[in-house]
C-alpha cells in the first residue's frame, strides 16, 4: 500500500485514533506537571472509581446521540434514583439487593416514560428531557427534604463504589508478592479479548472488500493498546486491584459494544441515526428503537445513581447536578457525532476517562474551579468543532 493510501486511511479513521492520542497527551502532561504523582497507583485507582458513574451515563448517552437525540434529565434522575435506593435501605429497611433491583426497574420505567412524548407525540427531545430535568430535580428535593443528606450504612452497597474485588490467590504468595493477581489475570484476559476482536473485525472488513490499514500499522495499534491495558493492570495490581466499579463498567462496555457491533439491534440503531426516513422505509420501526434506546438510558442512569450514591456512601439534595452535561461532554470527546449515526461505546469510555483525568489533574495542581469550568468548556467546543470538520472532509 502506498504512502498516500495510508495517509488517506488514517484521515478516514482519525475519529477513532484521535481520542487515544488526546488521552496519551493529557496523561503525559499531568504526569510531568505533578512530578509523577498523577500516575501513582492510588491516584489511578481513584480516577477510575470516579469515572465509573460518568462512564455508565456516557454509554447510554452515546446510543441516544446516535439516534439524533439527547437527554437532559439523566443528571437529576441519577441523583433521585440514588436517593430512592438510600431511602429503601435506611427508612424502609430493605436489603441492599432489593433496593438495587427496585431502582433498576424504576430507571427502566423512567426511560420508557421519557420516550413517550418524543416517539409517540413528536415533542422535541430538548423540551421533553428539560421537563424531566425539572421533574427529577423536584423529586430529589422531595425525597431528601426531611433528612437532607441520607447516610447509607450498608456495607455491601457501599462496596460497589469503593471496594476492590477480592484476590483468589493468597496475599503472602511467593509469586509476585504484594501484587493483586486476579487483577493481572483480568488484564491479560482483556488484552486477549481486544486482540481477538480486532483481528475478527479486520477479517470481516476484508471479507466484504473494505479497506483496512496495513498489517504493520495494525500490529502497532494492537501492541500500543496492549501496553496501555497492561500498564493500567500492573499499576492497579500494585495497589488494591480492580474495584467493583471498574468491573461493572467493563461488563457494561463489553455487552453494549457487542450489541452495537454484532447484533441486528445495533445495526438498526445506527441505521435510524444515519437516516430515520430511510430506516422506516426499510422496515425498521423508528419508534421502537427510540423506546429501546431511552429505556436503556433510564436503566443505565439507575446504575449510575447506584454507583454515585455508593461512592459517596450517601444521598444528597444536589446529587447528580450537572452530571448530564458531563456525560454529554464525555460522549462528544469520545467521538459521537452531533448529526447522529456515528459513535462507539468503547470510545465514549475513553472520553469519560479523559474528561475525569482533566478534573483529577487540575485538582492535583490546585487549579481554581472557575478555570476548570472554562477549560472543560473549551475541550467540549474543540470536540464539537473536530466532529463538524471531520464530517465535512468525509463528504
């Protein structure tokens, strides 16, 4: 393959590669500015735990963006559902697993209800979800009005957002003493899964005569990603290991990525986002897809609310405030298109990590909160401009 062909392929796939390059740059800058503190095991572990609830929302927001909508209600809905879980355990005496199941069902119902005015009545998503934002903000205040902050004493519930998974190997083992072996094993499995899925995807493209990057660049990409995953796994294994939050996020990413890339439902979602009219004419029910996507968004919002309340070990009157904007920003940074039809779950996960890395790095440097908002806004604007310009070049 000629050099010009390689450059053309890289330009065509720049949306997929740019987010990883940006993450590497951000990590490098903050590592230098903090004299290595940013990449310590403790900070990376805290960063990933803090990213958890945002990453879950970003996954759902990615699907919503793909079908050309957005959801303003998820921030306060997340806070409200976390409060419901807290009330269920503290006031009603429910076991934690009952409260979790109830909140998950409630989130699914909330998502389906949000889809009714949008899919059935033709109400613009901005108006419908803005109404939801106001409703859930009021609901959260009502739920916490009497007690204010609700402290959650349940150890199992709080472990979801704070505790690490137990190691299956003895801590005093002579093999890699002091390291969390299960974390290393999971890291190896993740590397193997990434390599196998990338190879399968490449072969599928070649079977349909799609252009792929040269074998050398493909191998370089696999090595680069394998080294990143290995470094993270080794870093965490030297501290407490992977947390339950990270495990939950990884499972969700795996499931949603599989659905979006390997199933008929995923192809229908992309088809609706690419051209709703053409999708309807081809036999795809746009209303059904809208209900599925918003129902999924509500379900993931419930998981986010659970992780957020678990992380804080409490429910507060301002829980979830602004979280919807953070989720949108993470999805945009991850490469979703404002025009719909474009976006990857895995890239949105990286976008969420990048967004939280900015916050973590600026906090370590003592950056004023006002300046942090300005920088985050600039990053969002850059991401949208990048989306617009890449779509223009594509045409």
